[in-house]
């Protein structure tokens, strides 16, 4: 699995960070989420479905 963020879609709400802080963090300089662990983990799918703008991309 490879996790990434579509930074053009991301609104920086932080829900992904709240759900899975081991994989996501907020880039304060840009106001968007970023992936800090691209291999993901079991919580990524929950973060992906919770993202209000569908900015999380998971490739198998």
C-alpha cells in the first residue's frame, strides 16, 4: 500500500491526523495534510473515508 495526499484538494481540516497521526501530519507552512509514513497502516482506510474532500489516495 502507498498513501499520498492530493494537496490541491486538501483543505487542511486535520481529520486524517486525528484518526491516524502515525501516517499523517499537518504542514503548517502550507495549511494542508502531508503523509509522513507512505506505507500506511490499518487506520488509513478510516482516514480516507472520513476525508471531506477525498484528498487521500491509496494505491495497492
